[in-house]
């Protein structure tokens, strides 16, 4: 997005990426598109062949399929369900991320951007006139120079690490993410994002599941995510075997087929408050807490390109970008980070305790959207309304729930 927009603004651009086919979807991603009004301080509309960003006043090409998520579901290890729905709306959408990236990349090529694929960025340094990027291509090290660097190399950014920004950031947790794209799954949840909560699902916690848009086949596809754990210490094969054989889901996966496996490392840091400084803008996930979501990444690329243009024209483009960053993304508010991490409070409960709490909500339709910053904490708030009953029936759970409000973000993952 950033390269495409820079080229549209008449800037000379070099795009560096480690993949051979830059638009390919090679890492686990839910590919959700949040539909909650004013999410990331923006509203969106899907029109023929494009997605429109109404407040930031731009659009991106999109010719892919879309799956509407009608509900968000949490399942306990005994099969109890807690369901979130939104009357008159979907709770989120799932896009074809590769189709989105292909549309953007086609625009990059058409704009004449100098594309350097299969090239790894390993460090950057500023000088008086601009910035120098150290790269490796087919085993050979070289340098790329320019007036400004837009570093959009993700949550595990080598550039951010090289520049020393992580020294003063708090690491919330560091783990692995593995997903399986599967067909022939027999489940009623092809319209849902499902989270499996409880240790018994795999022995180390639950994962999640959601539908994927159809591509080359008419057979519905689901993405199943393993629990985020260190697979250097625990057998991925054993974990997933246990999950697929769990009584709650066993019938779903009988005869199902894995058609693709994706994996990556996932590090969650505290956010960088001012991602645009000197001659460098840290774009999107590279400066974020957790991630900026798909729509947030597009916003960041568009606004970063505008910031470069303005800065080169002697305006305060970088300051404008920092203001946009602060105003658009909730995680820049410490209270929101704590609220988001509080969503992981189920990690502190055993399976029986989770099942008990779900029993209090089973059959109720909770009003809301999918919002990764608020979903878990919102559930905690709803259960707080039943705290008198919980104190009477399960006082130890009530005490534990009350203690969650006093924990720091990293404490939920310790």
C-alpha cells in the first residue's frame, strides 16, 4: 500500500520484500475485516471491485470473495457455547487476503516501482541526507539508499530491532502461530469465528477456527488455529491429534482434509508511541501492539506515503503521521492495552471453572462485534453483572475474577 501510494504521488520508490511472489499469502492470518463502526477511527464500504475508506478518503482495489461472520462463539471443553451477535449486521467479515495483496501489487507494478523481491532487510541507519538500508539478496549483502525509509516488516521487524527501539519496549509474549486450511469439516459454524477455551482441548489450551473465502474450489474451507505455544518444546503433531479427537469436535473433523499449513513466530510488544522520527517511519505492525488489523495496515501505508510527500515538501508530514497513529489505534492508550490483555483472563481458570461461567451465559445472545481489544474484557464485564450469584455459588471464582483488574498486561501471559 505504501509503495503504491508513494508512486501515485510521483515519488521514486524501491520496494524490498523477502518473498518471491510478494503478494502471496504465506503466514497465518485470520484475514478479518472489522465491521464495528469507527473501528480504528474509520468506516468502510465494500463496493464493486474496491473497498472505500470513508474518513481517510481513499480506496483499494478488491476483487476477492468475502465471508460474512454472523456470530462469534466461545466453546468450553464440555461444549457449552457463549455467542456474540449483532442485530442487523455481521460481527465481522473475512476477506481473501491474497486477492487484496494481488490487487495492490498489480498497482505497484503498473506504477513503475522498482521491485526487489527475495531480498531480506536486516538493518538501517540514517545519515545527513537520508537513510541507508542493509539488505541480503541471494547471499550477497548490499545497501539501498534513499531520502526516507518506510519500514513495514511486521511484528517481528528486523529493522525495529536493529534500530534499538525494542530496548525500551515491553515484550508481552513471544510465541508461535500455526494454522491449517481444511476442507470437508462437518460443523454448524461456517458462519462463525470460534474460540476453543480450555486446556483439555489440546493439553495446553484451545485454538480457534473461522471460514475462509472460496478460491479455486466450491468446497467450503475453514482455517483451524493451534493454540499459541512454543512448538520447539511441545509436539505440534501430538497437540493437534488430541484436538481433532476431542469429544466436542471429533465428529466435525472425521474425514476432513488439511490442504495447507502455515506457520510463523508471533511477538507482541508494547506499542511505539512515535513511529515517525528522523528519516524513518515504522509502518503498521512494526510499531504496534499485537497488530493493526488488515484495514489498519492499509490506512498506515496510505498515511505514511502522504507523510513522506509532505515532509519532502517542507511540511510537518511526520508529525501528522504520529498524530494519526495516536488517534487511530486504541493500543496507544495504556488502559486499552490492559483491557485487551484482560481478554486473556481465561488462561487463569481451569476447564471446570470456564464451563461453569459459560453455563451462566448459555442461551443468551450477547450484543456486539468482533473486537480483539475488547472481546474478552467485555465478557468479563457481562459476568460481573452476575457476580452476586458467582460469589454465592463459586466464591473462589469470584475472587479470581476480581483480581484480574489488578494485573499488568504481561501477567496474563506469564
